[in-house]
């Protein structure tokens, strides 16, 4: 299975601005876990970086690591999304996997990653008493 440690990054040259980066890998391959036949897709990575960007050669090597993996379309698309999301922590991330036809059927799987909710700063929450009214606190 592809290891997200393969992904190298570099500092975002314009972190003050939201801008879209789009990379498409036209030669993605994996293997159908049911039939063992090869599956082919164009994988598009669309993201708005926050602090870091993905380095392209490492992204290519990460994609190539799926070449002999038996994995369903939906699983691989979501794993790529999770791995890139966790590695880059972008402001937005969408993975689009456009699978080539087999048996007259084509598939497009789209996965979106959203950053974890930022912690809210502000006044501390008041303490909530867990004791029934009139009981004494110990």
C-alpha cells in the first residue's frame, strides 16, 4: 500500500492568499481486488494550500506505489484524499478519480477533505454544577 511518508512538501510561497493548485496524474493504475485486472484512472488533486505544498516527484512516486495494489475505486480515492489531507493540512482539498471504462462502464469518484475544526479562543466556559439543587458539594 502507498505510504504517505513518500510525500515531500515545501513551504507555500504565498500563504497570505487563497489560490488553487491542480495536479492531474493521467497514468494512475491499481488492480481490481475481485478480478485481478488492472484499473486505469486520471487522478486530479485540487487544493488550496495553507502552509505547505506537495512536491510533484514525490506525488508521482506515491501514486506509482498503488500500481500492484488490489483496491476498489472508492477506497483508493478516499485513501489518497485522507493521506494528502493529513500530510498537507490544506485549506481545501478535492480528489477526482476518473476511471477508464471496463465492460462498458466508466466511474468518477470524488472525495473532499475538510480541515479539522480550529479551536475557538474566547472566554472560558462556566463550570456546570453536576449536583442536584440543594445538595452539598464535597
